């Protein structure tokens, strides 16, 4: 006999999608330019960079960690990749530099968090300031001018009418979803975030899991840095400010919990789309940037309150029991 699903269960399960649909409807009413193809592609290009960061943040938040440095890591990775491209003319080298610089920043974050048992908030805040300082230092505070057109291929190019950066974000989503849902490492992420002590007792190398998550987040920030600089066709040392907050808000709106153990990549995508749509319509309506900051601040508070109200220990217990069951089956 099929069990009926109550309206509250439907709202809890699909509420974030319904919220996105409602927001799109409202925005289309408020602005006649919102649903134009040009604006839709503009939204997709803008949120793609945030999405790439959000995949890494999602892994960290599910693991009970967080990273406040992706915006600055994006910046220093993008600036150094632009400098590498100007110096060598090699697009491949520029991409590799961006990824390696981002990954190195992530390794440093993970090392200090695990080796010295420091709060991720403090460590990544230090990295945020340091990375931004390095970007300003190596560029002397001035944009890195790029004359070659090939640097724009990722940020401004398209394939069959679809922007390349959107395709990149979609491909990385598939990879991130697979890692989180179809690999043992994904199970370890949930286990560490759900109950760190129980995960340790089950034989999970919790420090290794955390360092890898920070490294992935850093590497993805590097990719996002190259994508953003490619879109602007300049190495801008002031780029990426507050991008990490858009990513974090998107992940939390998408159902992840700051306490760890709960969250999905799909939810993170939908949450980031809500942020992107909101940013876009506020710009279309010529709302003051200061008011936009207030709106984002309120969104953070709403997301945190909703997280505290709707997610107790029950969700973690379920995830942990599933993990322990899996370990028993493997044994």
C-alpha cells in the first residue's frame, strides 16, 4: 500500500525548488528584461563561477568545516595564471598554474586545521587576507593586461550557443556529484561531518578526509579564478570579493547544515541559482549595491536560523548509521 506524502513533506523535500520557481516568476513580473535569452545566459555565466566554488564548499560544509578564503584564492590564482599566460603565451600552463596555486592554498588550510586543531574560521580567514595580499603584491595593485584573444576562450567563448564556462560548471557538477554519492570518500565526508568520533572509531582517517576536502575546495577556487579572469580578459587583483559568501549561502539554502553531515550537490546548485537570480534582478531594478549587501546579510541570517530550526541530530544519526552499516557489509 502506497503511503501518502503530506504537503509538509513535499514542502520539506522540494521547498528549495519551489522557492526558485517562485522567485523566477516574481522576477519576470518585476522586470520585463529578466526572461530574455541574453539575460538568462548572463545569469548562467555569473553563477557558474560561484557554482565552481560552491562544489568545494559543499564538501567542506558536509564534513563539518568551512572555508572563508575562496574569493581571495580565486583572485591570486587568477592573477598568477594571467601573469603566466602573458609571460609564456601558454593557455595550458595558465590553467595548471591556477589549479596548483588554489590547491596549495587548500593544502595549507587543511594542514593548519588538522595539525594544530585550529578552527577553520580562523585559519581560512587568515588565508583570505594572505591570498589577497599576495595578489596585490605580485601585480603591484594593477590589473595584468592581456592582449592575446585566446585567453578569453573559457570565459567568453561558447559551444553551440552555450557559454563554455557554463559547460565547465556542468561537467564539474557531474564529477562532484559522483565523488560525493558514488565513492567511499563521499561516504567518509558524510561520516566525518555526521559524527567525527564515531567515524574515527570506524577507521576513517578524519584528518586525511579534511585535508583532501580543503585541497579540492582550493583547486576549484583556482579553476574559478581562471574562469573569471578569462571572462574579464584581465588579471584583476581586486576580483572575487565576497564570492565565498555567495557560495556558502547557496550551499546552506540548498539544505546543507553548518553542523555537518547533511547536504547535497544538487541542493547547492539550486541554492546558488537562487542567489544568482536575486543578484540579477536587483541589478536590473537598479537597487543600490549597499541594499544588495543588506539583502545578502539577511539571507545568511535566515539560512542559519532555518538550519538551526530544521536540522537536529536525527539527520546525522541516520547518515552515520548508514555509513556504519556499509562498513559492516564491507567487512
